[in-house]
C-alpha cells in the first residue's frame, strides 16, 4: 500500500461487514453503492480480478431474482441490484480486495501498520 493512498470501501451503509471494515481501516471512505454506484473503471478492474466472485449468490436479493435476471452480466446486475455485490470491495491505490475475511484483514491491517512504522 502506498503511504497516503486513499482507501475507498465500496459497499452499503447498512451492511454490518462494511461497517466493521470501515471501523478497522483508519481513514477509509465509504462509497455507498446504492446511492453512488461503483465507478466504471473500478467495476472493470474488479470483474477482471474477481469475475463471478463479485456476485453474492447467498444474498436475499440474489435469491429473489428470476432465472433470466441471474443470467445477466455481473456489471449490469450490480448496477440494477447493488445488494448482489459481494461486500466490501476495497480499493487502495491500484489494488482491489474483496470481502472482509482474515486474509483481507491481514493484508490491509498489516500494510497500514507498516506504513505507520515507516512514517
């Protein structure tokens, strides 16, 4: 992580996982994907890096979609139904992270400590 790189957390302001990530990531900014969407350039990079993993197939929203809707392109599905995106999608400089599991936490929290120690 670059020192001073802006960290954006793309998610929902009502999502508990997104709130946990924001609380842990000092200086991170929430981009509410319901209100603002995911910028096209970020979505292109996220789809290239994560592919179908970007869709949360366990969500209530996903289960409520028709079979025809589920066959749509992931970017279009997320634009129409933001809650089907796996959250959070975290952008730090040019790097993207998906979710808030132990691996993502370790990568981001350890990098933050490294930057503070160097600072």
